[in-house]
């Protein structure tokens, strides 16, 4: 009988779930957004409801006797869910974009220097991380005292499925409380924040068995009867696994935020500090490390453009339709606008949280189409900065291809623009959801369906299309890119 393996991908905008067979062919897919999401928070119940809605939708797509053999969870990081002893959420999930935390971060840094924290966690201290949020709860609310557990987003879904408390290493990494060298929660950091380690889940490597879906759940959702649950990981790591990322490529994931990811050798502390490079072990290649930078908001910035430029249609027409409509009117050659797309500050590698968006070059001839295209160019220029910083750590730099994933990769126009701006081939894969594919691969590895990640990549990762740079357009964009680098520095001083 054909095996059915699933990946659940918890994003900040929506939850997606895909069921695959053992050779990576998609059998069913569902996506559900959070109706009560605000700018800086999501109700925990909304995320669990989205998972259940996806399961219900997928059940209708499969045959009556079908069930899922195994699944794993991918999720966004830097956030957590506080639950009481009965497993009920005590508050909304605070997102990485939240304003609070400066005071709590300063308190932690007073006890442990920034370089020491980076040495322990592989991260650069920032208020966005979960450790700071836990301390904020402790210092300003009664939630810490009421909390039985603080769960990363993936561990919350694992708990709701199995009633066990496990988190993947890569989501634990994004808490700023995990010691990479000892593969355990850092006593020193938890003590500095006055957090009890007993309130945290156990951390397991990706692809580790967590339990079987609880009977009370499978009674209502027959698809989950006997389903084994495994650890997946942080969404960008799962995107990398689900794209077949090796050290021979780079990965550009266009989701709510833009990310550029790479697999490289371990880099020494001095060099890592200079590059603001975050590293965690890469499960698919022993001895290699996974790194990513998230420079700016991506698809969410373009969604803002739609709300701004097409407000009369925005609430009535699917966003994908509107993006396709406006992109069909965009030009191949560069616009005259310079747009720094800092809708939520500027992220790593050139982090500047206080940076704000700016546009230069308006004239009476500027159209709404130019505005949209200019924002898209600015986002892509920020990606190129990341790519150029990664390339020196790659062999055969000229031959490096850029794998594309995320919702933005479905835009043929943007993929060709990226090829022209990067001066590199953009590889679009056959499957649409690298996050769910990566989670599924972790579950399949855990189940023993694949002997190795190499075998999983060979079975599951197929190329749909390659977008190649147009040399004449690339030359135009090279000139604009050099001007953009000067422009963005002026923006940083504003």
C-alpha cells in the first residue's frame, strides 16, 4: 500500500499541510490563514484551528480509508506559547516584530556579554528571541507563574497532537537559550533571565520520534489514526531540506520575509561576528552548518503595495490574482525609482532595526506600476547583498545556482527579475511547498523510508524550470544596484 507522509508548516501568515507519497509526489494540500492575527501577535488557538482545518480539508481530498503514516512540523521561530497544566494557552503568541523586550535584553546583557551569548547560542542577541519574551512575561505579567510550559511553536503543535513535550534543535536554537556545543538548554542564559528549565520542552534532533497522535484526536480526525509524529524544525531549515539545499547552491525563500540560506563549513568566531552570521548544524550533511539571513519583509511588502495601490479590489479579489495582474504591466528593464523596502526595519546581515522605508525618484511620469516594481527591485537588491556575502565561502562561485522557494517563487516575473539582478540561474522546483516537503522528509527519515538525505533529495526534489539572466538587462540592473548601495546608506542615516 502506498505510504502517506505529511508535513505541517506553521507560518506567521498561514498554516500549510501537504501529504506526499514516499517518492515525494503530492497527494493532497491545504492552507488556512489566521483570521484573528494582528501585526505583532497571533492567538495560539488560531494556529491550532488552522492545523485542524487543514486536516479536515485534506481528509476530503483523500480516499475514505486513507491515513497518514507519519508527519513532522516546520514552524517559524523566535516565538513561544505559554500553556497551563491543562495545556490551555495563557496568552497570544508574541511575534518577532513586537516592540517590547529592550529592557529585558539589556538586563541579560548586563550578566552575560554579547560575544559570550553568541558563542553559546550561535545567535546575535536581540529582543526578538524567545528568551527575552519569557523574561518579559516574568517581569510584567503573571503568565510566567501560571505557565506549566513555554513551548516553541513546533513543540506546541507536537503537544497538541501527542501530549508530549518535545522541540526540534533548530527551533530551540532560535530561542537564544540553547547551548549548541552541549546540545542542551543553557543554564547560564536561563539563570540570567531567571527562567526555570523545567518549564521548557525536551530538545531532540530533527527526525526524532515524539509519539503517536492521541486517540481522542484521531477519533474525530480519522486521517490521524496511528500517525507517528517526528520533530521537524525551524521553517528556514525545513525550506532548505525541502529544496534539497547542498553546499553547491544557495536558497532564496520568498515568504512573509525574504531569506537567503546557505550550507557552509563552520566559520570562526571573529569572522562570524564580522558577518553577523548565525549557524546551526545541518542535519543533511554531517560536519556542515546551515546559515540564513532575513534582510527584509518580502511578500508581505508586496501585499502592502496591493492594499495601497488597489484598495478597491483588495478585499474582493485573491491576492495572487492581483499580483499577477499588476506584474503583467511591469517592465523588464529597471524603473527610475530607488526603493529601500524597510517596512519593518532592516534585518541581518546589515541589521538596523530603526531603518524605515524610503523611495526616491518620483516624477509626474511615475505610475503605480513603477511604485510596485520599484519595491520589488529593492527587495531583490537586499537579497543580492546577502548572496554576495555568501559567495566567497563557496567553491566555483560562478557556477552557483539559486534555488527558489516560498510563495514569491510562483511569480514568473519576479523569478526572471531575480535572475537578471543576481546574474545567476534561478532554479524553480516542481513542488510548491518546500516547508512541508522538508518536514515530510524529516518524518520519512525518522520512519526509515530513506537511508539518507541524499536518497531523499534524489527521490523528491525535481526541477520544473530554470530562469536564466538576460545579459543586457543584467547590465542595466548592475548599474542600478551600485547606485542602490549608495542610496541605502543614506537611508540608514535618516
